[in-house]
C-alpha cells in the first residue's frame, strides 16, 4: 500500500509532469486565466490520462509485445489517446455544455498534450504493472491539475495588479511559471 | 508486413466502432448553451440586435457571430452573464451603454392610432383608439419597436434623468 | 472576562478645539428658507401645502409617503413662495424638490399639544409621535427614527445604545448638546427605552469629551442610564464598532444590530425625541458645527432647517482665506459641496471650510501594498484587494471579498500613503452592483411580461379561430337549410 502512496506523491509532486518534466505546457499557458476553466481542464485531463494509461498498458501487454510490434508503439498509443479524447469531448458536451464552451479548442488539443503520451510511454519504459500504470497516470494527472489550478489562481491575482507595462500578459506569466517550477524543485528533497 | 498492418487496422476499426456507439448514446440535440443563453435574454424578441428573435441571437452569440454585448435592453448585466457563460473576456468599453432610456409619447402629436401598443413586447403602452396613449415607466425596455411603427413620429426614446435615488458614484478617474 | 477590542481604526487629528468651547447659539432667520422634501433616507415627503399658503412654525408641510419616509415641518411661520427644485446637499449635486418659505419674522408656533405624561403612552404611540415629528437619525445617516424604533419593537431589543461618540474630526455639535442640554437628552433616552422596551441603556461617549461625559453622568444619575467613556478612535461612532466596544458583541456580516437585540440611536436624535414628546415641537432646527481653518469664527449654532449654507457661513462667520474644500458633515464621511448654495437639512451635523493645508491634495499613486488599509479597516476587510478587483472590473469578486460589509467610513482612504481613493472606488462599486441588481430585476419583469403577452396573443388567436369556425359552421348550416328548402 505504502508503495502506491509513494508512487502517487512522487508522480504528483516530486516528478511533477508539468513543472519538473515540462510536459503539457500548452494548456498550462492556454487555460489558466480563469480558475473554473483550469479546474475543468485539469479534471478532463485526469480522466483522459487515467483511461489512456490503462488502455495503453493493455495495448502494450496484450497486443504489441505478443506480436512483436513494439516499433508501432507511438502510432498505436496516439490512436488510443485520440479515441479517449474524442470520447471525453462527447461526454463533456453532454454533461456540461458551459465547460465545453469554456475549454473550447483546448479540449481536442488534449490529444496533443505530450503529458498524456509521455506518461503512457514512461509506463512502458519503467515496465509498470497494470495497477502501477493506473496509479502513475492518475498521480501525474493530479499533479497536472494541481499546477494548473495553482497557476490559474496566481494569474487571476496577477490580472488585477499593477504589472509594469513591459511585463503585462504573457511575460509575467512565464516568470511566475518559472518561479513555480523552482518552488516545485523543492519537493526533490522528499525523495 | 501483414502482421503489422492487420492488428492496427483492426484496432482502428474497433476504436472507431466504440466512438460511433458513444456518439449515438451521447447525442446532443441542440446546443444546450444556446438554450441557456436564451434564458438569460429578455425574451421580448425586439430585434434590436439584428436577429429576428432572442433564440436566434443566442445561437449567433454561441457561434461567435455576435459579441456578448449585443443585447441593448439587457445592458451590462446580461452581457456579463453571457460572457461568463461562454468563458470569453468581456470588452465592456465596446458597449455603448447610454444609460437607461424609456419611450416618451409626445402628447400633442399622438393621434391614438393604437399601433404602438400592439407591437409593444412588454405591454408597456396603455391606450385605446383615438385616446392618448401612455407609457408605463416600469415595463418599458426602450426597445424602439413603437418608435418604428408610429405614423406621426410622436414617440421618442429619452434618457431617464438620474434622481437622488437612482444616482450612483462614478468610477474615480485616477 | 476577555473582551475583544474594536478592530482597525485610525486616529486623525481631532481639530475639535476649534469649535468645542463655543456654546450653542441660535442662528437668526434668513430671508428665505429652502425646506427640502428629501431630508432623510427613503421616499421623498410629498408636499401638503400650496404656494401662497401661510404656515405656522412646526406646521406639517409635507407628509411621509411609503414605508420608509419622514414628514417635513415648517421651520418658522411665514408664507410658502414656491414648490420648486433646488440643488440638494448630496454628492451628486442633483436638484431636489424644496418648499421655499418666506418667514414673516414672527416665528409663531402653531398649536403645540404635548401629551401630559409621555412616559404613560404605549410604546407604539411613542413611535408614532416620534415619526410624526419628522425625526430622523441625526448623526448623519438620516434613517427615519420611527421606522427604526418600530422595526426593533418587533425584534426583542435588550440593549439601547446611545451614540455620543462623535468620532468625526472638527464636529462638536453633539459634544455641546450633551454639555448644555443633558437633562433633556436623558429624558429622550428614557422615552426611546420605553419605545423599544429595552432593559439596558448604554451611552457611549469618546473620552476626548470629558465635560460631556461628566454632564451626562450627572444628568443620568438614578435613571438607570449608564454613561460609558469609550476610547477616541475613528470610527468609534459607527454603529457596529460602538456596539462591540460597549457590549463585546460583534454584529455578524450581512446582519442588522436589531437581530442581535441591540439598537443604536444618536444623542441628538434622543434630544429631538424629547423635544417632540415633552414640548410637542417637531424637528425644525438642528445644531450645526461651523468649523475649519478657513472660517474666522468657528462655533456651534442652532440653525433652522432650510437655511442656505452660504447665508449661514457668511452671517455666522466669514472666511480667513479662500476655502480649498467645502464639506457638509464631517471630513471623513461628509459630502464635498461644489458650492454653498444648498440648504441645511436634518442630517447636517457640520459645515466645514477647509484650507489648502488641511486637505490632502496629492495625486493618487500606485498601490505599494503596505497593508495600512487592511490594518485600519474597522470591518476587517482587505481594501487593497477589493480596490484592485474593482479597478479591473471584477466587481463580483470584490463583493465576495466583503464589499457589502464596507461601511464607507473612509479610514482606508485616510491612511493610504499613495492617496488612492479607496472609499470612492467602493462607493462606485456598490452603486454599480446595485444598478446591475436593478437591471436584472427589470429583466426578470420584462421576461414575465413578454411571456404573458405571448400567451395572450396565442389565446386571442385561438379564440378568433374558434369564432371563425363557429361562423363558418353557422353559415354552412344556413346554406344547407336553404338548399333543403329549395329542394323541397
């Protein structure tokens, strides 16, 4: 049990997918202007990542490895991820039209979120078991959501402050993201 | 070669099937957002935004053809609600909010033709044939429909003068 | 017991010594009085006299209309010249309906019939009489006192607090009133206690007014009224702060004092209540502090309502130098007047003419996030955060931060080293939010009206259809009958 707990903490905080591994920076900048959108995006990505981690493990272990098709891994994984994203999009459109509208183009773009593919590939690389893959995926996604929400909170506050003209908008956001990344490096001490 | 193509084709076909079934199950009839936005609108079908009805306007704003500030009778409050719903930034400076207005009937020109109160979407005009018509201040939305049909051009939209009760502080300039 | 002290607050220089040594004097009648129909919060009073009517002092000239309103009485005997619009003493400078009264110089009271023993009246009767005398909150808020008393009568008031704080700098009208007319004030307090059936009466007076405290304590002996000195600190005269200081009870956010069994009235209101019930005199004059560095003779005057501020200032004093700012009320919460062509109303506690040295005229700078405003806020809010949100148009977020609890005391604006107009921003945001609320309300009404109209049109169309069908059927039947006849 403690092994899995450690896995979650290490994926969510110590090896945070966004701030330490620098995967999935597009939504970090794109959907972090409002807290609601960031939380929705985080949850959607969590859903996709968990499903994709499970599906890719099954694909890898039941199809690609037995047939010796490891060289088609990226192709097959992208196929699965795209399907999961499409499915999520339909689900959100049905369940929460407002969130669908808020996320806009960033929802289908989860497909190209390299965090999703990255986690699936890392699972294979580290030869995780099915449960481990699932937890690895969920942990990464939780870390992603955490960072997105934190960053959205910071940007909401930045939006009302007197930022020097040169730094307004994206520049100050990049600086804040950098500082946040430095702060997350502090978690390395946990390992 | 076949060993590589076949499994991927089958995988693709299978996933496509799954998506196909899912899209049947999760079908969305009409954009729910448009419906939700229509709920926010006054529903007077006044046509000031250039659309024939509030429903059509809601569709247009969801599609992005109209800015969220399109509804003059709704004013700032509606614009903000719509922008919040769609998650788009609101450029309130683009909004020419001239302040609240109401219809005013010039009593010397009114011939009591009854046309204005027949088109009034909120029943804000009272009158009968050959009688002077009057406007209910509380119900009038200044949509301008009566202004368009009046044969003697005796109706005009006038700004409501602020009183001690309606006056509010303006934004400090500094 | 551990008692929480009042939060925040500032200590502006009092400047009370300019005027607090001069006793109350009666200001003579001017040539014309401009009696405003809107001297209170709520609906304006509606005039019951016509131009040309002769009125006696204290005669009703406008009656209250609506639930929250107060009547207006003639400040002297004379002739009503006109009912016309005149600039209101209001930050907007908008006009308000006034009755122009030309005094006949006799200052003749109408029939005064005070009850023989006001304390024998029922609480409801006391409330009615206080309302009929046109008494409003004299501290400056001008909320109709009878409405406040009536509301509290229904909500089990335990404690009546009388506000003698007068925490605004410069003002000394309540101070002088307590020093000179303490006996009548105590009588008024007892009447109010009777009106709300309160068990306990506390009078809070700031400790920078030792003479007023001793005068009130002497007058209160044996009456059960407790006179308690409170520390001098702005805004000690604010309702919630005074309650907390005196009772230790903190009024929750979005709640009224009456809900906690407490009601607060001003000393001058108590005095007016005593005059109304013991002497039968309605509220027709009030004590006004004339002060500020730009006036030659600061002092306290009993001024007939409706006297023009310009006339008052010129007759009672004069200017040392050109005033840089004219204020009606106190410098923290008062109204900045564009000119002095406005009448004295029931809420006018002072008229101040301040010099260049007395006002802050630095231009607003950027917020340096020093947090002084947070420390000074008596309501425990975050003025800098609220202001930042309001500036970028996030009014709702400002409201979530507690804008609705802001009492607009001005402590944050006073303390701000960057001179940011914080209170102005909050006033703006409150007004804007209220207008949005109103607009939403109107939208809802519009929607209902539009739906009703649609339904009516549908029904009418159906009725028309039915009528047409019936006619067609009738015509067809007739035709058939005719045909039958022809065939036969």
